[in-house]
């Protein structure tokens, strides 16, 4: 069983790398080293990867745009668009798929879960399709690969349900890490400047409603679905624990896991661990230049989302006062 005090999953913070094919190969080796390290510890159940660390961002962008302009299910559109790439781009994409396969193969052998991060909506379709195809290969009897669902997007609750249908039909376990989403301002600005409807929910309440519905849908389907409740939101964490109890599901059910970012919401992490839930901290690492964009988003989030940060500061002040006696 995992203990919050030292349970972590590690994220090689490399994103949107611009080092070309050699850089993507090196990143793949790095991901594999991380998996090997995680497997040598008894408290690191997952590692996390960004597809922009192993393939050119602009190729993902091109695939996404073409997928948007074609009809059919996600996987049909994906297969059709990959076939229509020119020879060079097709080979480039095949190298990316091979890297992903290498990473998932080692993770599967070493029993470490692979969490594929969600990034900007304008590259997400090929990331989703690639991740689902990995689940189809590796998640037949246990959840190895997880996709990330950003519930600040108004289309993601139905996307989660569609993925679940596809998983049931093809007989694999759907791995779904549930987050609210970290690129809100960037998404809204791009949509406004390019004149398309924003993919983001109209307000925070709508994001919260869909997030909690996704938690509830996932817990209702824990047999064929494995979920990670990745949030600092106290209400959503509480809801998940209440639903597990009302459905008489074990706190350490192998298909449910909780996670918070390292350095945030230890009050939630420790209380979940104390009640026997499987919980970890998400620990990004990497060269400063690669991790800075990630840290900048957290800083922005902490200044724009006063709720959780305010609560955390309040708790720290209270504890300081208690220690001073
Ligand atoms: C373990 C872990 C892994 C993560 N992985 C990813 C990832 O792969 N991809 C990713 O994008 N993010 C990821 N995140 C970050 C996550 O998406 C959130 O940005 C962060 O957790 C804050 O949301 P919350 O649920 O914790 O808290 P809350 O404070 O309840 O929610 C804040 C979030 O609500 C949403 N929101 C705020 N205001 C509004 C508004 N006006 N309208 C609509 N929505 C609004 C935004 O998404 C904002 O970040 C991860 C977080 C964790 C804990």
C-alpha cells in the first residue's frame, strides 16, 4: 500500500522540446530511466509523460487541425489522417509512436503506471488517439496507461463517456486521470484572437460540476475504468471518498488513486493516506529551462485561484501559531 508521506509519482517536466529527433530519443531514454528508478522504489507507482517531449509540437498541431476537419470516431479520424500525411511526416509520426511503445513496454514490464499529461486543446486529439491506442495494447488485464481528462473543457465529460464506451467495446481498461486543467488563460486568449468558440467552460461552477460528475461516473464504473482523482479541491476529494464508501468499495481499491502536486495541499494528501486511500504527490523535475514553464503556470494559477492557496496559507498560519504556543 502506498503511503502519502513518501508516495510520489514523478514527472519529467520536459515539454514542447525543440531539440529535434535526437532530443526526442534522449527524452525517451530519460523516461525509461525514470521508470527503472520508480520500479526500484516501493513508493513510486506512476510516472508521467508529456507527448510534446517525444514529438514535434507543430506536427501534433497539424494532425489535430486535420482531425478536426474530418468525420468519424476519434480513432477513425486519427487513422485516416495519419495515412494522409506525406512520407516524411508519416515516418516522423511512426518514430513518435515507436517511442511511446518503448516507454509503455518497459512500464508494463516493471509494473509502473504511465500517466499521459493533457496539454493545449489544439494538439490534444492526436495525443488522445495515441494514448487510447496504447491502452488498447497494454490495458487488457490491468491499467498501465492513463489519459488525462481536463474538465475545464466543456466537451470532456462526454469525451470521457465515449472513451469508456470504446474501452468496453474493445475490452480494455480505461485509465483516466481527472484534472480541471492548467491552460485556461492561454486557451481563452487563443480562441478570442483566432475567432473560434472557446473550448473552456463558461465559469468555475460549470468546471466543478463536470469534474464531480466525472468522478462519480468513474467510481460507478470502477470495474472497467481506473481513475486518478488529481485535484486540490476539498469538495471533489471528499465526494470521491464518500462515493467509494457509499458503493462499499475498499479505500485501497486498485482502480482508484488520489494525487496532489508536491508542495500543495498536504492537508488533503495526509488525511487521505490516514484513511487508507491510495494517494501520492506529483513531483515534476528536469532542467530549469524545461521546468520553468510548468512552474510559471502553477504560480499563475496560485495567484488567480485564491480559494485553495488562501486555505493553505490559513492552515500554515494556524500551525505556526500553535507551535509558538
Ligand atoms: C496530480 C496532478 C496532475 C495534473 N496533471 C495535469 C495535466 O496533465 N494537464 C493539465 O492541464 N493540468 C494538470 N494538473 C493541474 C490541474 O489541471 C489544475 O490546474 C490544478 O490542479 C488546479 O485545479 P484543482 O482541481 O486542484 O483546484 P480548484 O482550485 O478547485 O480549481 C482551479 C481550476 O478550476 C478551473 N477554473 C478556475 N476558474 C475558472 C473559470 N472562471 N471558468 C472555468 N474554469 C475555471 C481551472 O482549471 C483552474 O485551474 C494536474 C494537477 C494535479 C494535482
